[in-house]
C-alpha cells in the first residue's frame, strides 16, 4: 500500500479496491494510481481530513463558477451539481484529528 497526497484528500492506494483502476481489465499489485480517474468522494482508498477542506472548498467554488460563466448543456449542469454535492458530502464527513 502506498500513500499519495491529493489536494482534496490522501490516497492510501490499494490496487484491489482502487476505483481509479476500474477501467483497466486487471490491476496488477504493483499498479500505480491513475490520478485523472481519481474519485476521492467515492473511493475506499481515500482519506479526507480537516486540512483538506480548503482544497475541497476550491473545487466547489470552481464548479459553482463554471455554472455561471459558460453556456452549459443540461447534462453538464447536472454533472457539476453532482460534483458539488459529492464534494460537500466529502468535506462534511472529513475526519476530525485525533486528540
């Protein structure tokens, strides 16, 4: 298992459960994360902590901005609203630091 730092969370990469590898026919144990397929709100390898909240808020803000500055199809608007909701849930479920 490898730890990879993401802006919106940490990835404790385990190939057998990594959602980023779901498009590959078979994931070898030595496989690496596919960062452009990362789904930190859904992946069991993801760990989100309070220090990730500012980055998550930036993702939410960017998605909200896209909703206002571009003519979008209904599918694109739906995808952005879904991303906003997933990021909100992820932010709200961030683990509190151990004391």
